[in-house]
C-alpha cells in the first residue's frame, strides 16, 4: 500500500514539473526572485537572431552593414536578470525575455532614450561612420562625436549625450513612419519629461503579408537593455505583430501605432 502511494506521488510530481507554457521552445516567464538558479533564469540563445520564429515566418533580409543587421547580431546574456546601474536587481523581473550583453554603466544615465542612442552610436562606431554620431538636445544644441575615434572617447561622449538629451529631444530628431513599414532599428517613442522609448530589434514576415517584431528597452533607473515579452499575446511572445490595433502594449508602457519613428 505504501509503495503504491509513493508511486502515485512520484507521478504527480513529475507531471507538475513538466506543466509549462511553451512556444517553439521559448520560455515566457521572467526571472524568478531569490538566489536559486532555475531553468527560467537561463537564456539559451547566444544572440538575437537565434531567437526562434513562429511557423511560416522568415526574417526580413537586411544589408550587410545596416543597422538592422548589426542589431540582429547582438549578443545576449545567459542570465535573464535585469540589473540596475548600481548592480542591484530591478524590482520588476517579469518584463524581459532576455538581456542584451552590453554595459549599462555605473551611473543613473543610460535610461530609455539613452539606450536607443547608445545602440545607434555603437553601430555607427563599429562601422566607422564617426561623422554620423551626433544627437541634439531639446533646444536644438548638437553634440557631435569627435576625435580621438577610440572606444573610450565614445563612452565619454555618450555620458555627455545622456546627460543633455532624452526622449523629448530624440523624438524631434527622428522621422515619423507608418506602422506597416516597420524595420529593425525603428523606435517607438513618446517624447516627454519623462517620456519613454523602445527600439525595434528584429522584424520577420510571413509571405508578403503579416509582420512581427521584437522590442528592447532600458528604463528608469538606468538598467540593462532587455528584450521585452509581449503581455498581450503570450502565444506569440516575445514577438509582437503589426495589426490594426491602435496601441502597442509593452510590459511597462503603452505606445500608439503613430509613435513609430525612424532614423
């Protein structure tokens, strides 16, 4: 009798441990609190373009030296925890799918729009397009990257940009574009004090029709740049779809389809 009870208990436990939501192998949960490392805390994808697509979708082909191609090659951390600039975990660990392997710095500067500008500047620097690394503040003052063209000077330059520019100024610098024409590198942005901005990291298409995309953000306080889960469509997450809805619901902010801009 005791052996039958133990066997039944073992079966129940095994079934419970395997009762997980899944989509083409993608785990949709955020990092769990506490110090115990679990399977949900580990990101299995080494870089962004390794993230699986839903059936029938293909990534849109991009030019060799394009911003979109550069974003697709972004390395991802194995640890899915989002950390603040001071090294402490962000309080909300339920927004991210994965974390980009890029420094947040040790000051409270690289927030939402700053993360977008950081990625854009890093791309231009990697492609030696130094004269194109420039951002404007809300009064129209222009901050141009200048010699020496080394990585340390780029980081010094970006700290100044982060201190003087933000979502309000970046929204003015970017150009409006239709939601249906979304491309990797585009930005959903609400300029303000504060506003918010998230960057489109990847885009895929099914046939000649439906498009889906990935989003990434930093936030306040300054924190690791992370790929966002899709809170409105768990079966599609972390992908978002281009549809007729008026709003794009992200885990921590809501944008409208008319707030999409490009460089």
